[in-house]
C-alpha cells in the first residue's frame, strides 16, 4: 500500500518518515528507482514476516496433541458438548441421543450365567438387576392382591412407590441416579385415594426418584455436594405429561425399536412375552407354629428367554440427554411389569396378563467403562472400538474404573516381544494419550525376542547353579564320591572361566560381544568324548595353564580331595528342604500356605447334603480370611440387601398409619404380603443371590391388622438349578426361631441397639399430583422428608459356612444390613432388624498372590511363581479354584517360549509343582522367565570370527 503514493505526508519528524518510507527523502526528493524497489521489497518481507510467523512443528510445547487423528471418541465428545440445559428443548431427538453401540457388552438375561462378567460391567449389571427386581415385585404384588373386596387396602401406598424408588437411588450412590415406574394409559388404580369406584384409574402414573446436586440446597449449609438429596415426583401429572405419545420428546425408554424397547402399549396378546413364575411359601402363625398348607402363588412376570430367544426381560437404551430433569447424559435399563387387565372384573375369562408399565433405572453415561481395544472375539464391534493407541508390537488390554475417558487401557507385548529394560510393567494408556508425537514415535514399542525356545514337554534338567542339600550327618564317603563325580564337570567349568576371562580382554570389541560371551559362558557346554584308563575309573585330564588361566586351581583341588577318614561334615544345613523364594526380606511363597489352600479346596467338595448333618458346627464354618475380597466382588449383590434396608428405614421413619390429607390416604402399614414379595423379587432378579431374608427383632413387626408379632422373618431362596421357581419360609417358626442368636444378627444389634451415631441422613423432596387426573404437580404436605440409613460399609460380611437345613444346601457367604424405625410412636430411632442376602462360595475369585502380613487373606502367598524373575497377578472370573493367577515376567526379563502366550498360567505352575514334590517328571524348573538379553542385535563379522577363534583355542588346548 506504499507503492501508490509518491509523496507521503506525516506529522512526524523527517527521521521517522525516512524509516517508514525510505524512497522519499525528508525534503521530498525521490531516490533512484533501483534503490526504491530494493528497499520496498525489504519492507514487504519484514511486514510479511511479522504478520504471518512460520508455524511451529507439530508436537511442540504449544500444542502437543495436534498430531492425534480424529476418531469416534471425538465425535461423541463434540456431540455431548452441544447439548446443555438452555438449548436442549430446541434440539432434535437425533442431537440428544448417541449411537446405539456407544455402550458395548450390555448384560443380556439369557447370557449372564454363561459369560464371565468383569468388574467394569458390575454397575450395568446392578442397573439390570434393580430394574428386574422392581418388575418382579410389582408383577407379584399386583396379581397376588387383586381381589375386589379385600385387596385395595393392602396394595402399596403412594409412599411405598416413592420410598421404594428413593431406596434404589440412595443405596447405590456410585451406580444408580434415577429409578422410576412408568405406567401405561389407564392401567394404574387409585387405591390410596378415597373414591367411589374401585375401578377408578389414573390417566398416567409415573413415580420417579432422581438424585439432585444439592450444593445450593437450602438445607446444605456447607454448600458441599453430598449426593444425599433425592427428588420424588410423578411424571404422569402436570401439563404435557403424556410420555407414551409419539410426539413426546426424549422418551427412549418407551419407544426405541432399534434397541428392542417396545413393551408398552402391549400388542402381543395375553401369552407372548409373559412368563409364569411359581412361589411356594411356608407360613407360620403369631406363635411360631407352621401352617399345614403351603401358600402357592403363580404370577406372570418378565420374560425368561432361552439362549436363542431375542425378546429379553431387560433392555438398555442408547445414551441420551435427560433434558429438563437431570440435564445429564444417561443410560437406562428398562423392564416390563405385568398385571391382569381388566383388573377388577366379575368375568374371569375377559381377564388376561398384560404389560401395563415399565421400570426404568438410569445411571450417568460418564461412569460407564468402554473397551477402546480393537474389535475381536471377546470385544464385538461397537462405536468406540479401536480408539486405543497401542503400537503393532503390543496388545491392548482394557482397564476398569476409567469411565468415559481416554486412557482406560494398557498395552502389553505381543507374543515374541518383550518390554524394554527401562520399562516397568505394561505401557499405560494414560501415558500414551498424554505423549507428544515425538515421544509416541520413539517409544511405547516392544522389542523382538531372539532365540525363542520350544515349550518343554519332558522332565526338567537340574541346572549347574542348583546345589543338592545335604544334612549334617552325611558320610564322608558319599561326599568324596560326589567330589569325584564333580571332576567330570571340570572341563565344562574351565571353559566357562576361560570365556569369562576372554571377555574381559576384549572390552574394546564392544558391548554386544561382551554380552554374547556372557550368554555363552552361562549356557550348557557339551563335553568332548574321553577315554578312561584301564587301571582307574577317573578321567586323566591334562590341563594347559597357557590356555586355561584357572588350571592350577583345579589341579590343586584334584590333588587334595576330601579325606576318606572323615566321618562327618561340620557344615550346618537345614534338615528340611523348604522351597520358598524371597525378594529382599519378605517371603513371597510359602509351601505351608500352598498345602493349606489345597486341603481347604479339597475339603469343600467333601461336604455334601448327605453327610453335613453328622459334622460338628465348627466343621461347617471356614476359617477367617477365606472370604477375602467378597465385599468388593459381591458389592452389588450386597447393595441389593442395602436397598431393602433403606426402603424399610425410610418407610418406618416417615409413615404414619391413618394419616389422611383430604381424599389422599398417605398412611398405610406394611403387610406380610409386601415383605414376602420383596424377598421373592430379590432372589429372582439375580443369578448370584441364592437367598434373601428380612429378620425383625422382638416386637418390631406390626401387620396390617394391627397385631404385633413377637418375631417375623420372611426368607426366600431358589431351589437348586431353578430360575423360575422360588420358595419362602417364615423363619419365626419354632425350628428356626433362634435367628436372633446368629452372628450376623447379634453383631449388628450389639453395634446399633444403643447408638445410631454414624447413620447417613437422606433428604427427599416429594411432589405429588394435585388431584386424581393429575392436572398439576404440587409439594407433598410434609416437605421435605428425612430418614437415616446405614452405609454399605456398616453392613457385615460373614465367613463362608455350609447351609445344611434343607433349603439350599451349599457353602454360602452372607451380607447383612440393619434397618431402623420409630416403634410405638416413640421419638427415638430404634434398631428394628436385619436384611440379608447370601451368595454362593463357588462364585468367589481367589487371590493367591503375595500380600502384606496384615492382609486377612487365607490364600495369600500360595502362588508358585518363580519370584526371582516373575511376579503374580490374579485372573478374575475363574471362581473358587486354585491356580487363578498368572506369572508375568519382571522388569528386565522376557518370556522365552515360542507360543501365543506371554505369561505362565497358575494352574500349569501348580500342576508341575505338585509333580515335582511327588518326585515325578516335571517342567516346573523350566517354566520361568529369562534375562532379556536375547534380542536380535547386529554383530560385526569380525566380532563373530574373533569369538569363534577364542572358543576354538580353548577346545584345542584342552584336547
């Protein structure tokens, strides 16, 4: 822009004008044409240089992640960032949902018993089981209590629906954020309203509980989020509330054919998709006398499909944005509940089972782990498959606990490769994701392994470094014979010493030659064939001192053997050979612990239903530490008991019998039918749970008729190999009336009967419909409601014990959680009883790896890895059997065998170790990692020739 002006006027001094327009003199005289264009070109170059600086190379400190290629993870993150509470009402449904395969490996009812479900799917499994639990319960109770004259007062009240949903949320703060029930049009009956007709129905009814972010709540003085505030409302009330309509936005839990969610409205008729379940209950009277006749109830509930059926009882939605409610991206599990329709009809043939609603449980999408590895047989194709950044020489292994975030994996070496010397353990995904382009290109690679061995199939050969232990009373003659036998190895040892000496002289050759010489000196050398003299049985070796530097020492050793007159060696030796290995000062393997583990596992199989009655009580209880890890592995099963304890605590602390607000009857006592339905639903909804019980303390249970029972304990269990039949018994019968003396009941009562300090205080904000038609939503009359409940850590896990009273025979572990309420209208909170669930011991994973001395694990330090070159890692999913671990190579060591593995399996190690103890052919001493020095590195031709020359000179001088 300077070129178009011959004369430029400035209000500055001439010197500055000369700098800006050098072709114009301070006095207005022009310079020569050549000089003018030269200076103009220089000025333009300077301006371009400062206006457009050269871009920095990729991978620089300013933008280290610009080299990342775009993938599906970035697509989901961009889509999630677009939706917010302000614009979500105006976005389309496609903008508020993620691809259907964004969450992979979803639990399927007919595949749960056949697959191994790892810890990264435990929360989704809990979501699945809670939805199924509530579907079973409401299907059972609605069909169990459907008599026109007596059933309506016994049906669940409004507070029952609200507190049941609230307990789902409060009992699983790390897994579940939303729980609700969505009834179909005119399928829910107003049993808690004073109405003229028993057939009065709600147009829509949807009680739901949501966890609130209470940092700005009026009751939260400290303004610290606590996850202890829950909103209870009825989504079937208020304007624009028809969640079953096609135009209703954001209801994938009602209509989503791609995900298989088509439960309501039910167009399948009265048979398809409705499975019949059978329950048998042994009841007792108030005095504990068992009733002669069993109560048998058959009800229609969620489908129980076979392995090839596709109509599942629980389906999962795709991730969607919960606009206007929690305003978060969530994933929901959906299950259908059934009832007879029409419910109250004098003509039975007009009635039939029908899906009348769905149970919806939801969790935060960001909490769900995903598998970033490439699609494979164990990782079916999904939207986020292949977003990991493992190199071709490594394999991707997913890690639990990362949620929806990058880096939830590690890269282990492919078979035939090893880690670099400086790398301790596999490459972590979080380190790879944070690396610059230069770091990624020059690192995170495994090195090839050279000289790979064939997997051994014969007995092991004792190495030269292993000595035979001798006792202190060994004869001198045996020692002399052993010394003479050792003379046969003279040449082998001298050759090794010579090669080591030669490697010292050849230090100038380079590091690779010295390493190769050291490898050669530690290998087995084939001895040349020698001829024995006729007069002696020993070999007459001729040593050449010029070739063998240590010849004089060995000759002196041969000339002074051990005296035959000696009768005893005065060297201390251990009398018992105990094969333990150590690192530093701590033991990492104990043969005694290994033997105890084998005896315990063998003893488990010897106890049967036929002989358990003849055994002493102490023989039916395992020692302490056997159930180590159960509180983590079975946490979600334990939270099912905690859910029921939270519900009972919330109901007994807030329900006032006979409370009436206008035509709304809010106060209704719990009855025994509802409690039996709860324990039935718990055992039917989980394949892991074998039994569930609610055990009331003395004078703590009052039935719907106002009668207080001395003891009451509904206890449900599944018969062996049964999924559609459940049985129950009232444990207050005379035979089992002493349950209050059981350890799980006595310990919890002693802890909580005198002090309730430590219980959590939950806050609920209930909203109800203003009338039966649900015109508006208003606050509940008592707002907010509070109740105090125990945490999961306040429960009690028992040691494994054998159940031998004919219900479900077998070894089980029980989790017990207390519940509390106000008794006799007192203002003090009382301990009311215990809720228990039991799981089979056969599902418990063992951890045999080394642990600290204070860790209460019965199985620790029983892994038979060679800890000099390997370390131990547990293998989940193998359940209660020995050998559930793998021996991984330590830093600086490599897996030597030519197969498709990179570790030694624990079962193989234990089998070979037992063969070794029995003196049979064993490969145990060969199943170990070797030092990582066998890589294929280039060696100069002169180095190889020089090495061969040294070896040939050694052998020639010996001969």
